[in-house]
């Protein structure tokens, strides 16, 4: 079995959590929240952050019960080799689907907003080349790269918000709390699904962290910081554009960049949004890509993983083009179905593994006591 030779610091783990969560969500989530909850969309963000902390608590509990093990190893240990292998295949399948969805997000955004005459397959291929190389170099190099590029994500985001302050009007938030319970639940579950329930895939890299005592704090800080970033982006869309205008656009955060106008020199700096999004979603795809590689290696008891990089990248590139017939179908699936599948993966199965660990521990304790008596 492959030995762990790559290590990341707790601070680098925090950065990976942050870029993983805002990748794709920073553009996709505001549109759905504004469409369903209009001027109260920001409240879904607040609720989602609260529930996300409960999901993180379950994942941290699982890490505590099975220290220094990836999710694939946990599944095999908790359920045995046969059932554990079946569950592991389900997780690998969903990680594969997640990587194709993220790749399709990139091509849809680029072909509708920036380079409309470019074929999506070319965009898939170019992004996957960088992802394959990142996956080949390993999680340690990816974490160091995220540490270097984090200011390139945070500073453009701060500029995007600050430069839009002149267009913001507080009365666009009124009336407060005028929404239906169904829309509130729909918006919150969508935000939870993308990105917080996907954090289960991060458990494939947690054994690489040096200084395990800080994992809990970094996990929580990364989750809250990314949730606040997306919620602030939603609130900025409402304040600067108004809920009605913002809800009519597929990428309202990108529209924020187009709204910036300071004199004749600083105008239409939507490239800031493109920088934030391209960098963050690249890191999300490369983390999931690495997790798929490592999952296959651990499931098949292989010694190396790099030989998987190129064939896996080719398969993802092709599937990303054909798996989604159109954007409307993709948005409908992500809004109404995806959160429930992810709930099973991120809450139900981890809770089952925790319960099984306690049952096995109690049985072992009873066995020891009966031998002593």
C-alpha cells in the first residue's frame, strides 16, 4: 500500500478549505439564492453557515474516531472489505461527477461571458492539462500553490466589494424576511450542497496534515470564512444591483464587476471576478482530481498513483462535455436533487461509521470485562 510522503501544514489546509468552498460557488450560488429568495437571499447564507458547522462537526468527529485515515480506509474499516468497497465506489463515482460538473461550470462561464466562439472541449482540455499536472505533482505542491495564489483571490474580491460601495443602497434590502418557507429551505439546502456538503471529499487529504491538533480550528475557520465570502457577495449583489435585476442574471457577481465605474480610468473590471473564479475553481477541481486518484490507489492497494493522471484526465474531459445536455437541466439537477445525494454522502454515511465505531468499541470493552471475570 502506498505510504504517505506528502505533508501540508494546518495553515495550508485552511487555504485549501477556503478555495475549495468558494470555487464554483462564488458565481453559481448567488444566482440561485437571488432567484429563490430575492432581497432576503443573504439570510439563506447565514443559515447555511450555521448548518455547515454541524456538517463540519460530524466530519471532525469522524476524523477523531478514525485518525490518520482517508475516507476510503474508514469505509473499509467500518463496514468490512466488501461493503466498504461498494461504498467507496459510490464516493469515487460522485467525486468523478463533481469534477465533470466543475469543469462544465468553467466552460459554460467562459463560452457565455468571455470567449463565446471557443469550443467548450478546448476549454476542458486546457484546464485539465493544468489539473493533471497539479494532480501529478501531489497535494503538497497544490497546497503551496494555493498559499501563493490566495492573495490573488482575496484582494480582487475585496476590490470588487469596495469599488461597488458607491452604487450600493441600503433600501434595496427591504422588506426584510418577506419570503416563503419553501423558498428559504430550497435556497439554504442548495447553498449547503454547494459547497459545504462536498467537504466530505476533503477527508481524502486530512491524513497529510502535520500538527493534527489544529485541524479542527482550521476546518471551522476555513468553512466560516468561505461561507461569509459568498454571503457578502450575495449581499453586495442585492445592495448594488437590486434583487430584481440581480435575480435575472446567471452570474450576478460577474455583473458587479461590470458595474464598477470610477471616473474614466477604472471601468468594467469584471476581469477581477474572472480571476477569483478561475483560480478558486482550478484548486477545487485539482483537489477532487487528486482525491479520485488516491481513492483508486487505496481501493486497489496500488503503490503509485501518477500513472492514473493522464487517462483519468482524458475520461473527465470527454464526460464533462456529454454528461450535461444543457444549462437549464444542469441548474435544475443541482438545485433540486444534488443536495439530497450529497446529504447521504456527507452526513448519513459518516454518522453510520461513527455509530459503528462506538458499537465495536463497546463490544470490545464487554469482551475484555467478561475475560477478566
